[in-house]
């Protein structure tokens, strides 16, 4: 449940801040929020793997976009662009993540983040801001998403490690 809430809060914050401040915050959002979303999505992918994964991910993506619109009606175009970009990125992410199932978790997460970040970095700015868009924004977003996803993967792994350590008598997992 923690990853669902984390994912939704990050998507909503990213969509609303882009609505309020425009493309100037896109790269910062990509690092802080979208890198977190990509990584949280992979954690949810593991948790939901054999339990209606496609429908749960689609519902999560739709919920994030809908919440953005409900909280700020001006976020409609950004929320729609976000929905379509995340849907495309999630599809690519799922394919790559499954191809990497025999590799360590950190490699699955970060390996699948690279192509999904590329899809999101092309689709979202094009739909949210239109063409022509400076390629440096798209490239900056891509780099920020990959680096942010890497940083968030370490943070989330450290949190999980702490939650299942011997100091935690219940050995809870996130």
C-alpha cells in the first residue's frame, strides 16, 4: 500500500507543478517525482505479478491522472499527457522488467527504467507542451528520470532492508 500512495502522490505533485510552472520544472520533476514513480511501479510490479498486474497498473495510472485533474482542473491537458505517457512507459517497462527476471532486483528496476524513461520523456513533453519542443528538455528529462530512478532504487532498498532487519521483530516487508 505504501508504494501505491507514494506513486500517486508523486504523480499528482509532478502534474500539478508542471501545470502551475510549465516546462521549466520538467527536469526537476523528472528527477524527484518521475524517477520515484518508475521505481515504485517496479516494486508494485513484483507485488502484483500474478494478481491482475495489467488491470492494477492501468487503474493506478488512471487514478494518478484523475486525481491531478480533480485537484486542479487546469491540469487536464497535463493529466491526459501524463496518463498516455505513463501507459506507454509502463508497457515498455513491464516487457523489459520481465526479460530481466533472472537478474538482481536493482538491475531489473534500473534496467527497465531506462527504456520506460525514454518513452515517457518523448511522449509526455510532446503531448503536454506540443511540438516543436527543445530536445534538451526531453534529453534532460530522460537523464533526470534515469538518475532519479537509480537514486530512488537505493533509497527504497535501504528502507526495505531496514524494515526486514533483525531489529524489526515482525520482519515486515514494504
